[in-house]
C-alpha cells in the first residue's frame, strides 16, 4: 500500500504548481502545511508559486496587449467589469499589479486590462514578481502556521494518537475539496456560457422572424 507521505512527495509540488497557475490559493496553504511537516521544501514551494503565477499573468497580459480590443468587442458583457478594472488602474497604478492575485473575481481580467495599457513589459513583470512573492509567502506561511496550530490543538486535547498521518490526511482532504470546488465552478461557467449562447441564438431567430414578418 502506498503511504500517504509518498503521495505528497510524488505529487505535492505538481499540485502546488497547478494551484499557482489556476489561482488555487488553497493548494498553497496545503503546501505550507506539508512544508511544516518537512514533506516539501518551503523554498521550492515559493519559487514554484511565484513563477507559475507569473506565467499565468504573463499569458493574460499578452492576450490583452495583442487582442484586448477584439475581446471587448466579442464579449461585450465583460465590458462593465473591465471598466471597473481600468478605473482602479488609473486610481491606484502599480498597486493593482502587486495585489492582483488577491483580487478575486477580477484576477483574470486585471492582467488583460494592464496589457491593454501603456505599461512596459519589463515594468509589469517586475511588479508582478514582487506581487508573486507577497502572494506566495502569505498563503504558504499561512499553511505553515495552520499546521503548527493544528499540531498544538491535537496534542493539547489528545484527540488522535497518530498526529503525523492525521495532519497529512487533513491536507489531502483540503486539496481534494479545493479541486472539486474548482471543477464545480468550471462546469458551472461552461453551462452558463452554453445558456447565454442559446439565448443569443434565440434572440437572433426572433429578430430574423421580425424582419421577415415586416417585409411581408
């Protein structure tokens, strides 16, 4: 039987990398708990988190730089959100880049909006790197502290005998829940998109019917 430690050792870094790329803060917290148990190296976790999140932001930045206007024309429904992002960029400037990973609901749009602006590539990636340090340390250190607090709690009340395995089991459960929640939201987004496409087709059909009726 494969020991749970072996699973963390084999897939832990990959899961954190996946979480860093797909905005999965919970994966970083879980990685921090594993680092507290000396199953993963904290420095490696921080480096992976910074550069994978930068890769995510960089892709979106260049999407905004190369086809931002086309996206707004094709998806007018996001224009209202993008307007808020542009307003915040004008108001707070570089600070928006530093905290974009914490801007839930706007994290995908912010790099695109910044890419549509006049900021240079070097300046964006410099501040995005600093933002990555702040973000990764916040959640990974949070996981380390959570792991320590959990150990103290379990030892104090002597709830379970096998402390080590319980801690890692909790980490695995946290990651699994985060993964399932992510899949749920992804499926939900796809269904909403499909419904909007159907509504758009119905609207077009109604407009065509009205045109034909008016001609008669």
